[in-house]
C-alpha cells in the first residue's frame, strides 16, 4: 500500500485513519456475522444496532433534545434545498434567507419554487467575503424561519456566533456540523451532507423538531416527506448503509477524543496556524474578512495567478494535496475538518513560509 498524503480536499474529505482501518476489516466480515458491511441487510440485527448507535452518538455529542428526530437520508445536501421549503412552507408561506455564498444561492432558488422568499442579506457584491451580524438584516413578522449556511465551504466564511432570532433557525451545516458547540433547541431543522465532516458521501443527516413533521402538504411525494422517514426511523426504504456505518465510527472516534468541546479547540488551533501565516505579511491574502473567518475552510490568494498555480503544484509534489480553490473564486483553499491531522496543518504552514521565501512577489 502506498503512503497516505495530506488531503486538503473540501469534500469528500479526510477521515480518521483508525476508522478506515476498521472499515477495511468490516468490509469483508462485519461484527463476526460472516457478511461484509456493504452486503448485510439493513434489517439485520447487526446493522440495526449500527444505525441506532449512530443516532445515539449524534444525540449525545450535539446535545439534541428529545423532541427532535435524527434522520439519515439520501440525495445529498442539495436535495435538502427543496425538501426544506417543500415540507415547511405549504401554501406558499414566507421564509427568510441570508445569501452568503454558492450554497445559500442554490437553496434560495429552490425555496422560491415553494414559498415567498425574502433575502434579508446578501454579500454577493463583496464576493461573499463575509457573513452579516444580527443587526444587518431584518426578518418579517410573518416569516416561518431564518435560513443560513453556517459555514460557507467555498468562500471560507462562517457564522460565529450563530445568528440570534425570535424565529426558528434552519441551517445547512454540511461543512461544520460536529466542529463546535451550538444550541440545537434554537433550530427547527439542521441538515448536513456526510462527506465534509462525518463520513463518505451518500448520507445526509437531518435533525428536525418533531412538531414540524405534520406541516407537509398531503400531495407531497412519500419519499420527500420528512414524516415518512421519521415514522420509520430512516428505514422506510434501504438507507445508505455504508455511509451510516462510517458515520457511526467517526462519531465514536470523536467521542473517544473528547467530544465537541475538545475538537472545537483543536480546530481553532489548526486554523490559526494558517491564518497567522496569512496575517504575518501581505504575500498571502485571506478571502474572508477577519470577523467572518471559517475554522474549516481557509480560502486565500497569492500575489499572482501564476504564483498560485506554482504553489498548488509544488505543494502537491510535497504530499499536500487538494489546495486548489473552487472554480468560482479561484486561488487556494485549505479544508481542515475535524479529522484533518494537526501535523498536516503544520506542514502546510511551513510550506507557505518556504514558498514565499523562494518566490518573492
Ligand atoms: C458540499 C456542500 C453542499 C452540497 O452537498 P451535496 O451533498 O453535494 O449536495 C451543500 N452545502 C454546503 C454548505 C456544502 O459544503
């Protein structure tokens, strides 16, 4: 087996090595069942236990109150862009959205198919380099919820603190769920695709307050109602079994390493190693304004596009992979989710200093 390298990919992203090593065993013979994890029935007692543990660990780590359901669905985070308004805005009700990047823009487009959508804030004219403070937008009295993307994966911005509102919050936490503490009880619904901070692609976690399940219009297709999945503990049809299995093991790993409080501290330390290099001069320029900086995705530029291309190429040759920025903003981006090792961030910060010295602007 070749050596593993540091993978700064935004998603699918780095997973804990011990989780992968365990999976290597379980893919052949899971839990002494004589059957591999990808082959075992989702109704078997072995798999039912995995799904139950994944839910319990999620509840424990995030402090999810008893009146919330935890679902594991398919269709990616992008399917939640329409499922949320389809289930919550029956009859064309109003909702408020904060436009802070590509993923919020896409969710606004879908929500407009179902409801009366007010976009209360947009940083699009500033190339999405920041998120708003609470006093920068107003939410209409007849709005059902306030929707925001807690971490903008592409632009490297993050809401910290999380918005405060009298309305229930709805959030796409695909790229920062399980990375920091927050109060679930302020939310009506939270969703997150697994492939950033939880596991492989294939499962999307939805946390929904149970009184919202009945708002869905009758004529909604069965598979697209949260209620269908909530009533059957995500086993209405075949769930994404392998993805749920890895999520369960990632959550175990997280718990064994001190849970959310410990990982939040580690995430800050990792991110600051890179932001410190950015702040030390004007060679590297962070895309996000300081107050809006993400602890998960760090988007930055070098003095020229040529230097950026050389930086990405040289870094890759040194085993620092996946540093190219998203095609919509260019430049560079380092994605350093929970499972990304501290040593890899140290290696990147050293490489940044060395590259700057060898390639003056
Ligand atoms: C990656 C990402 C998505 C899209 O996820 P898919 O599972 O590919 O649909 C949506 N929102 C955010 C914040 C993301 O980072």
